[in-house]
């Protein structure tokens, strides 16, 4: 911790400027306050990141901050919610200094502007262990509009936003895997700073029957929809959208579909067309259970490990 | 981590039973949902605890869980809110096993019943560092009813619930300080498992002009009210309520008033009487700034270190 700064000095210098929502009370109180409105629902989610587990300790601090916030905004978006703000519990090791905190706060400030959210509160403590960032994000939707995991129906089509597998390749490069070096910066960027689909999410209300964000791996996460909805999901491997950079770096489709950290939205919808939404149809929902990945000839591609697990 | 349990197995076994609120969706989704109501406000607070900083790693796991939840419920109570639920971000070291988790969950379950709250969501990850528990708690109050730190007015009387200093003495005993051994269990209990004033808090709406919970130390926390409200607070040392056990263990009033971890509610109110509320008047609010502690003869008692700071 920066010796020159007390806990309160640190909060005043770096975090009060981020508390732009009036309900945050400029972080001068023990809690934030949000007025409730009839006909609306509050949607709340929490995700924590630990150095050495979810990011590398020497990653740029602005990108660490950005990723911690974005993985939470991604959850809200996948639920059809508009984000409001977040609470930040930060456990800081001794190695964190003033310059690190300034960059960390800058990363949050930029994302707050980009996504229209405010810091609402939190807690800052010292830790003898690795840096840990726990964020709780709050969003809103009209009453009953939250898109759950459990609504997929046989006959639905399966869609995904953006491209899948980039972040997994980016992590592989950071861990020493070589090849396709011209694409490395793009792929690493997709790992370090995912793009939460904040504007897409609310547009899926009334269209998506089930939705989530892809964090563990496309196959694993579709498996969550399949299990919660009591259906079987069939994915056409060739339909999975992949960036040109990824295909050059590693054309293995199973790797892309199981790597995780994509933070794209996967959803099912009754209609096979989704107007102008930036999404790709990758499969269909059937009666049954589980997720199967099919090749061009309709044969099942074995998937040994459908996604990331923490333990 | 228990080898036999995956992340999902762990959640199903220990945490799904705690998700009693329908909006928690049995933890099968990425977010919880709470219906909003006109004329009401949502009050949200976050506090994190780290092993070796906020509790001892070999403290009983049910009491670690209980303390992590209760310090958050204490914040809500001091704001006049009725608690609804909480999100739990848990970073678990390798040393945590099945038996530990079972006890941890039991501690939460007992407190959920005692205080009428539900687990709403969260995140469970592995960490190479110490156990870290980050909780975000949500509560509700009628619109405009949240009691802030900033409303204290000259002429107000200052009150505190319960007794002050017990937890500090309990921690001192755990750290090796001896004396008054017959009272050790009581004092240690007050440190390990504070009593959030959940039923008192909402009764203070319309009575308290400013309020907070005493966590850093009575003098330090009254200093937060004084600073935020732009007033001076005068405390009569002899009026500070202390348990018989504390007085036997250590009669030093300054120590009691600065030790922290009390999780009692300190508030100011215009009226000198508070009907049947279990609180004690300990001072008054004046124009000016800061907090002063007066002895029986009205002389100022020097306070070198008004409370705990994290850094």
C-alpha cells in the first residue's frame, strides 16, 4: 500500500471521483441508495477476480480494472439488464503503489464513461495475499424482462454475439504458445479486455427465451442453458463465428468452443432471424439433454472438456 | 479445495440451500432479480474480510461466516434499512476442506434465519492466498428514509446501542493479553460474533438525524459523523455503556472508545429521550468540528489514536 495514503486518503483520491451516481453519496456514507420504481426490477450479479488465477499480476492495472468491471457488465447484459452501477471490494497487497492505483482507477473511469455506470460503494482493505477484486454490479430491466437461463424450448434457434475463441488464444499466447504473431495483439486484447455486449443485451428482451454470457467456454455455457431449461442443444461447429486472427492462429474449432473468457452473449430464440442484431445462428434446441457439437457432415465431434472449471 | 467437489458441486451442496429468496433463482442463473416497488428505496453496502487481517485463519468457520454477514447487516441496520439478502464472493485457499465449508454454510444458515435474509448470488473461486470473503448486502427502506451520516445538528443528543469496547478486549485476549479470565469467553464472543442491531435500525427512522455503525472505534466513527455533518461531537466518557465483563477486564475508557469492532449503532437525535429503545445517551452535538471526550469534571481526555485504520 502507498505509505503516504491512509485508507481514507486513497478513497478520496482514486475512488470518490468514480462515484458519479447521486445515490453513491460521494462515498461519504456506509451504503448507497437507489430509488425504486414501480414496474421495474433490479438485477444483481457478483464476480470476483484474483491475481494469478483470473489475470496475471503484472497485467496493466487499467486493464485488470476494466476486465473486473466488464465481466460483471457482461452478466447484466446477458440478462437483458441496463447497467446502473457497481460496488467494489478491493483487497490490496503491499506491492500496490500510487502509480498502480492511479492506472487502476483510470481503467474504471474510462469504462464508466463507455458503459454509463457509476461506482456506488465498496470496501478497500490490505491483504497479505494476491490482489483480489470482487465486484457486485446492479442493473435494471422492466418487470419480468430479465432473460433467464431456463427458458430455452425445443425448436428454438441458438445464437451467439461477436466471435468465439479469441480470448482463449490470447491467454495461450500469454502463457507461451507461439504462432500467428501478427495476430497476437488482437487476441491478447480480447483476453485482457473483453467487450461486454451492453447495448445488445436489452435488445434481446422479448426475443431471447434463454440467455447467458460465455465465460467458461461456449459448449460448457450452452450446457448450463440445456440443463436449466431441460433441453438438448445442437451446435454446428462450422457456424461458430471466429475471427480471421483466430483461424490463422489456431484453426481447432473444439479449442475455440471450449476455451472460455469470451464474454459474448449466447441465447436461444424462437425466430430464426434476429433483424439487425449483430449475432450469428449456430444451432438449434431439441428435446433431450446435453450439448452436441456437429461437424459439416452431421457427425458428432467429441468434446472431452467442455470448458473451464475453477477447481 | 475439496477434491471430490467441483465448483458446481460445491455450490449445489452448500450454497443453493441458502438461496431461499425466490429472486435468487436457486443460484441457477447469472444474476438475482428483485422486484422494485414505488415509494421504496434500495440500500446497498459492501464489506470484505480477509483471513489474518479481519479474523484469525483458525477461527471457527461458522463464526467467520457469521461475522462476514453480520458486519454487512450492521451497516444496513445503521442506515435504517430492513435487510433483504446478500451476495457472497468467496476466494478459497487449498486448505479449505469439506468439513470447513459445511461449518461455514451452517454459520450462514443460522444467521439467515435469525435475521431474515437470503443468499442472492455470488462467486466462488480458488485463491493461492488467504481466505477472502466479500459480501454485498441489500436492504430496503421507505423512500427518503435512509439515515445518513450527514444529518447531525447542533443541539442533537448522541446515542449508542449496546455496550462499547467488548470486542476490542476480546481481540486483545485472542492476541495474548491476560487478566479477567472468567470474562474471556464473553469478550471473545463479542469480537468473533457481533450482534447487528437489525431490529433497532428501522426504529430509528424519523428519530435519528445521523447514524452509522461502530466498526473502526467509537471516537473515530463519531468523527465520521462530525466531519460529514460539519459539527462537533462531545462525548461524556463516563456515559459510554460498558459491560461488567469489560470493566473487570480493563477499565480504560479510552481503550474501549477506540478499539472498534463493536458493530453497535451510534446516532444523533433531536430528542433527549428515545422511548423504549435500548440505547444510551453519551453526549451532544455542538457547532464546530471534531470529537472530544470529556471526563467527569468536564476536562478533555486526550485520544491519541481514535480508532482502527486498515493501512
